[in-house]
């Protein structure tokens, strides 16, 4: 992200002298370190509590797709691959559906909408964020999933003879509770946050850049791709990442609509399960190593989020280098 | 978890209040001690299995009329959590569908089992045009293992001579949360179809990938109700409430029996009761016995302080005597008199 250089007038305020300044810098340092400390503590305590499961399972905790706390014979097996898969697939679907819609809304609000409309439109989108996730979940289970079954069936029939696509859009599960339904619900849930951050980012594009594009004879669309997107790419990726974080961590809504099956399949219309959902479903009645394994799922989810965030940072840095390189 | 925290906070509050009131009496069990007279007033706190929750709540409100000074609370947090809280001394007694295992956090010898009621676990289904269905244990096992995937499978047809079955796909619904109901259902399949059922038994089992999970009995009931071709195991009271179609299951004597409270009671009569009063009515013999009948117990401590012992005894005695007829109002099966007498005898073992 590009940082504005502080100007002289920002630095010389009314000010309360050196002591206040020192207090202020201590305070900000402390709060900054607090975040790190909290992260470190969460990571160490959860890892410690999950240790028995990690020890029993070794690397197969993340490479095995068998999750069987009470097998017919032998020791319990905890392999979380199916749940990692479910988390990733449902979040990806959410991004594929949610991000174009969010950026569309944000562009409309910043570039196209009449000024009168903006305030109320922003309010409506923000109101989506105020709906509790359990309400989304219940709506998904009671209304959306049974309706979507027919849509899924239609899509499945259309692509039945197309290779690759016929395995992605496979036979829909009878209840409609599937990766796809979870993705749709998650898409709706991430739209407010992605939209509002994208809107902020897009509104920072200097008017001069836009005017310059228009002056060169660009159409509205050419102005947006040529002037707005390059300037705000980093911020938009940041918005998408926040949305992804929300989607991967979402628990109760996903738990209700994803279908509760331990399943790895390319078919997005089949039921599955996500890490967060499994934790909330099974934690209450678990004991011993089983509990440790569920906490272990939390550690894996945490790790996955960190990896994805780092990857996103890398993408942003590269893209910005390219954009700036082209500009100079 | 929130409820858990809340109950702990409430408990601490109560303990503090009582301590202040009594000027620090004997508080060796770490819980709230009844602050009243020996006639059984005070607070009884319990938590555990959600399966018998409807019945326990009815008994608690009926008991309120008999003993208005005593406040009994039962929190349906699930058998596992109930046992944990009981082991930590947070509750005075616990409800559980499963017996206590080593890693449940309750020390052996510190508790007694008291059987309370039993309930049939139904196999509920939704199949348009079919309102009568019979299943043998082997067919049932294969349906839930996703070996049978269509309703017109020859195995189902063989169990239902003369019925016209559509070629609808079967949607299997199971519990996604750890559950005593799952435990009893899978235990039944292990007992009744040992060579067919391969998934073992427990609160959570590794269901095949094409099945659907939902939370609580009501969640499974809802999938079945919503889905043409759906089948799932649901406790009797929720299945009746949701007006689901119930399959008749072939019992040990080879008779197809539909779930009913009478069928459950005859399964209890046919079950062998152990010395600690645990018993297994699953796959019990008897021509009228409904084979998937689940027991449920209260866990009592072997030692309470004097006031608490009186209160616990009085409440549990009420539950086992005057409270028993309430069971059928909420679709649970009362204990047969033999077992009831044995359960009452457990109360005499409570030391104070």
C-alpha cells in the first residue's frame, strides 16, 4: 500500500509537550506489541493443547482425509485434509462470487452513482454486515438450500456431457447443503466488508489521474482499467484478503449449510465440511485426544490464514513494483 | 461455551452467597451447598445429555409444585460436557446417555448410575408414495454405509414384499455433533448386523462421504422432512413432533416392530441389567421389543454433605416414582417396575 508522506502541518499540532509525546509513543508501542503477544500466546497454548493429537498423527494430521474418532478397530484417526479442502473450496467459491459483486458495487458508488443515491446505498450494504451469521445460516438451510437444489440440477444437466465441468458440477446432493451453498452464503457475508474497503480504496484515486485519462480520450471503462485499478490494486487485494479471512473463519453459518460430510470431491454440489464447522460441531462431546485434534484443527486454520496472508502480501508487492515500473 | 461460562459464573455467585449466609460451612465438594433446613430446600444443579432433556424439564416443573423451596436446574449441554462438569464438581448430578469411560474426568467409584427413562430411536424417512417401510438390520446398516443408494434396491424390496418403491436416490442424514443418539444407534447396528456394519460405534463415527450431517435431533429431522428420499435416525419425541414417517425395524425375534413407547418398555424388560444398574436394551429379545431403544442415566455422587444428600435423594426419588408417569406425555418410556425398584435402591447407597 502506498503511504502518504506526512506534511509539516500534521507534525506541529497544539501539542502538550515532551511528556505527552513520550507517553503517546509508549502507548502505541505497547498496543502494537500487545497484538503480537496475543498472537504468540494463542499459537503456543493451542499448539500445546493440540500436541497429543499432532504427536499421535504426525504429518498425516494434514495429509490424511480419514477423520474417525471411534473406529471399529484400532486407534482413533484424525486426518484433517477433507476439512482443509472444505474450508478452501467454500472460501474460494465465496471469493469468485463475492469479489466481482463487491468491486462492482464499489465502482458504481464511487464512479457512477448519482450523489443522492450514494448515502442510502452504502447504508444498505453496511446493513448486510449487521446480520448475525446464524441468521444467514438458518436462511440458507430453510430457504436457500432447498431452492438451489433445482438450480444445481439444471446446471448439472447442462454440463452433463462437458468434460471437466461435468465433474465440477456433478450430481447435486438431495438437501442442497453443499460446498456451493456454503460458498453462496459466504459470498453474501463478505460483500459488505469487501465493498466498504474497496470503496475507501477507490475513492483515494486522485481526480487528476482520472481527468488525465479522460483527456486522452478514454471511455469510462478505459479510465477505470487504466487509471483507477492500477492505483488501487494493493488496496483491493487487501479488501479481498479481509473478506477471505472472514470466509475461512466463518463457523456457524457454514456449519449449517455445508452438509456435514467428510468429503473430498471436485463436485461443488456435494456436501462437505470445513475446519471451523467441525470444531463447533464436535467440540462439546469430545474428550482426550479427540479434543486435542479439534484444537489442532484450529492451529491448522490459523496457519493456513497466515500463509494465505503472506502470499497475498507477496502478490501486492510484485504487482506494485510492476505498476510503478510501468509508470516511470 | 458461553452457556458453560455463564453456568460457572452463576455457580460461583451462588457459592459465594451461600458461604456468606452460612458463615463458611462445610464446602468440601466445591459446589453450592444448600443453605436451608434438612427438609430439602436449596439448589440442585445438573447438566448433561440432551436426549432426555424434555422429560427432565417436565419433571423439574412438576417437582416445583411438590417442593417449592428447591430449585433444580438441568442444562442440556450433552453427555460428554455433563460428565466433565460433574467430574469437576460444578454440578450436583449429571445426565448421561453413555456409561463413564476412563478419560471422561469422573473418577471410578465416586458415582452411582440411576436409570431414569428410555426412548426409542426411530429410523425416520421421507419417500413420496411410501408410508409403510420395513427394514432388517443388515439393510439398515447398508443404507447408512451408503452401500445401498437407491430406494428400489433389491435388499429394501426384499424387506418390503409387495411395496412399490421408486428409484429415488437415498439421502442419509446423521448427526454432525457428537451425540449419545449416534452412539446408541451405531451400537445397535454393531450388535444387530455385526458382519455388515463396518463403521464401529461412538458419539462420532466416520460416515461415508455422500451423507449429510446436521446438528441435534431436530436438525436431522429437518433434513428428512425437507428431502424426498431422506432417511435418518431421530429420537422418538422429535420424530413424533416433526410428524415423520417411521420405519419398522426387524428385532431379534425376527418381527418387524414400529417404534413405540410400549415397544421400548418391552425392550427394557428384555434387557440384562448389570450390577451397577447399567443395562443395554439395544437389540433386546422379545417379540414386541423395539430393537433400537436407548437408555439414559443420572450420575449421582456416592458422597454429598448432609443437606445436599437429602435434597438429591428427595428429587431423584420423586423422578423415579411420581415422575415416571410424566414420561409418556413427552414420548419417553417409563422404567419397568423391576428396574425402577433397583434404581430406588441405589438411593440408599448415598452416604452423607
